[in-house]
């Protein structure tokens, strides 16, 4: 570009010199006429001078036209180079804009991962502490993972290669970007799938327990009816009847409390505060006065089975919560190695953008 400007300046200089020469030659020819006046020059009897002047001026003008052609070619060349330079600048700016876009997605993604990690932590702690409650969590609806994955990888590759060319590990940086985003994108999908499966399992099992508890209440009612039919006047004095009525009253009172507080049934409360006292009293009654009717034993067996089912569900929930805790510590805690690598790459990109 500088050489072209130099050549153009040389041509301009030659043109000026030639114009000056034409002017000087013209003055010299005019000066051959004595007492000449403007636009009234006498060239009679000066054929040789006029012919020589015309030949000289023709040659000079021909050379000048050649200079103009060269100047035009240089002008075209300069325009082509300027357009090429402009395209290169636009491409460089586009590649820098790619880095800025990556940096923006990196920040949003990191915030999303940490936010999702906080949700995971809150969930697994609740699930560990109260596995019988219907604990839930949400998954952030963020498309930053897929946005980067769906971006043209070739343009990202060019952006990294161009701006990190001085770094010998620039290609590793490019691969790490996709590795991290692929990992978290797939990891969150897997977590969500497992969570939905867990919730589906928990809902089904709790419905089974609720159905079994209702069946238990029916057995209590049936047993009271047996006593009432056999002992219509004194059936309320029997300990097994008192035990069944007492459980039924407490159970429905608890359900009403849950309804008023807009809470789901906590089967751990049912197990510890209702079924366990029932079993302790039933065990004493088993020793004395004993199973007065076969249905009395059925109540003991059924209540013990319900408590066992509740414990099995809680074991499954706690095991799942422990797995979520491992996932959190390994991948979603704010100082894990994957997030640190994400932060490191983002800082590198930001440095290139600023630089």
C-alpha cells in the first residue's frame, strides 16, 4: 500500500514536471514572435518552429497519457488492496465478536451452573432430612449450552486460532470449550431424566402406601364392626376397639392438618407418630388379652408392613439424594475443577478481547 502511494506521488511529480515543461516550451515558442499579444500570436513563416513544437508537445502528451494510464492502474490496485484490507478488518472484527459472544455465553452458563447447583444442594439436603416428603426441584430453562454447541464450529475454530495463535495450546482450548459445554449439556439432561424417574417412582410408591393406609383404616373399621355385632352394648370397652378408634381419629386429624396447611402427607410422621404407637400398644395387647379375633392380628401385620414400605421408600430417596450430593460436589459446586476451567478459558478470551 505504501509503495503504491509512493509510485502515485512519483507519477504526480512527473506530471507536474511535464506540465511545466510544456508551459516553458510554449512560452519559448511564443517568445519567437515580437510584440505578441494574448490570443493574437503570429506563427507565419515559422513552420519549422511550429512543427518541432507540435512534435515535441505530441510526444510529451503521449508520454503524459501513459503516465495517466499507470496512475489509473495504481489507483485500481490501491482500491483493490483497500477493499481487501477492509474485508480483512471486517473478518477480524467478526472473529472478535465471536469471542465476545463466547465470553457472554460463558458468563451466563457459569451463572446457570452455579444457580442449578444451589438448587441441587437445597433439594438433596431436604431429601436427606425428610425423604418421606414430596420434595421437588426445578431445572433452569437455559439454552446457552445448546447455543454454543449449535454455533458454527468452524467460525469458532477460526476465532480461537486467529486470536490465540501465539499460544501453542490454542487447539486444546478450542476442544476444551466444546468438551465442557457438551459435558454440562448432557449432564443436566441426564440429571433431569433421573429426577423425573425418581419423582415418578416416589409418587407411585407413596400412592401405594396411601392406598394401603386407607385399607388399614378399613380393617380397623371392620374390626370395630365385628366387636359391635358381637358385643353391641359394651364393644367400646374393648382395648382393641379403643386402639383402632384412636388410630383412626388421629390419622384423620393429621390429614386435616395437612389440608389446612396446604402440605402433602409426610409418611415419616405417619410411621413414627401414628403407626409406631399403634404397634407398641398392639404388641402389649397381643400378650394380654391376646388376639381376640383373627382380624386383630391382621392389623398388626398390616401396620408393620406399611412401616416397612415407608422405610424402603426413604432408603431409596436417601440413596438418590446421596448421588445428587456427589454430582453437586463434583460438577456444580462453585469451586469444582470443571467450572474453574470454564473460568480460566473465559479469562483468556476476555484478555484477548481487551488486548
